[in-house]
C-alpha cells in the first residue's frame, strides 16, 4: 500500500492530483523544456537583487511605488 508509513487519519490529506499521480515507470510529468521554462521564470524573480555587506537586502535597484 502506498503511503503505508502515514497514520490512517492523515491519508486523506495526500494530494494525488497531477503531477502527484505518477507511478513507478511513468514518464516524467515535466519535459526538459518545461523545466527550463520554469527555471527561467524563477530566475526573473531574483533580477537585480543584491545582498549588502550588512546582510540585509539592497533594494536601491527596486522600483519605488
């Protein structure tokens, strides 16, 4: 039984919707192109972020609203 190490009362909390519905031997849920696109997007979230010598974020490059 899958997740047999989980107490019975918590087994209903397991997310088995795609992409968590994979079984051994199934092809990967994401292709190499999908993974590269996700990594490229995540890299855009850190553009311009620099850690100052004091250890706090340097937000001088950030847009001011």
